[in-house]
C-alpha cells in the first residue's frame, strides 16, 4: 500500500543535549517510513550500538537478523498463510495488510532471544530482558542517526512457523521486528504516564509472613 501524501519536514533530533534527545525520543510508525534507509555502514554502526546493553554474566543472549527485501516478500506470504488460519473469513484488504506488514520500511531487523540454562545465577528472564534492551537500544541508535524506527511484535512474533522460518527455536522468543527508514514527517506525541501514578518512594517495607 503506497502512501501518496506529501512528506513533511524531516525530524530534527540532532539539536540539544543527550537528555533532550532521551526526553523527546518517539517511535515512528513503519507505515510512515520511506526510502532511503541507512547505508550498510550506518546499519553496521547501529547494530554495534544496539548490543551495548546490560548483559548479566556476559551471556550474549540474543541474535540480530537483517531481513533482505527478498526475504521480506517471502515473510509477507508466510504471514498471509498463517493469518488465514486465524481469520479464514478475512477480506482481501485485511489479508493484504498482513502481506505488507514486514515490507513497510526500508530495513527490517529481527531480534530474538538465545538463552542458556540458568547458570552462575543468571536466570533466563534476565537474559530475555537483555534482548529487550537490544531492541530499545537499536531504536535509540537509529533515531540518533536521523532515521525513524519502530519496535513491533503483534501475533507474528508468537507464531511457531514464522519463528521457524527465521531459524528461531520454538523455545526462544522473537523479541521484536525493528523497522528502520526515513520518516515521512514528525510523529505526533502520545500521552505519557502521570509520574505520580507510576513512581513511589518506599520509606519502610511491608510486613511479610
């Protein structure tokens, strides 16, 4: 599906301090991305930055896969095949949305977990959290270099056949599809949490039995 709207002014995220950048970072919908994507050199730098994350025990419990345009097309057809099992009566327009789902941005990176058994006090959940950090750090790297980025999961992330097509064992997690491209325009800000509702100070512990 082609967006024929006139591109707006590109994001300007290079001004200000690092704190300004962190305070204003926003995801851009993959459907609001266009060419050009990052060069191979830029993408390599993004990936190197992405893996600079907390990694308890130095397990390196994650894998990053760059999905080529040809593989994106194949993945889109597999999405359709699997989606028809979920929604056999879906209209063609809805099915087409699944076909283009992995093809909406110039670059698609898949991040998956590669956990090892509980060892040296590092449980699998901590390794999975490290993989999530890779996804978020990749968003930061892409945005800092002037590109748009979005971390997407949805039902394909939990489909065993889709995971298998990417060589991801069923016992592991497809942590995210990371879309990267040039923003068609600045994203709109969304409502953020009320800090008083999510932050609390603990002055004493609750009684435990």
